[in-house]
């Protein structure tokens, strides 16, 4: 994923959470989304700590 600012990353994270909860996602896709969400949350946290 290209480098994102925290605002962009948080916006993207929120969209992923909404999509994850929408019910339009199959089981394996949910696991993939969970991993993507966790990775993005960690990246945001690390950026915030380094500022």
C-alpha cells in the first residue's frame, strides 16, 4: 500500500470497518479484511508515536 497520511489512513480504516460489518463479505474475505484492518491500525499507531 502506498504511504498515506494519518488522515487518509484513518479514513480508509473507517471504510474498511464499515465494509467488514456490512454483511457483504464471505468468511475468507473477513479474515483478510481483519488482517488488513489490524495492519493499518498498527501503522497509524506507529506513525502517531513517531510524531
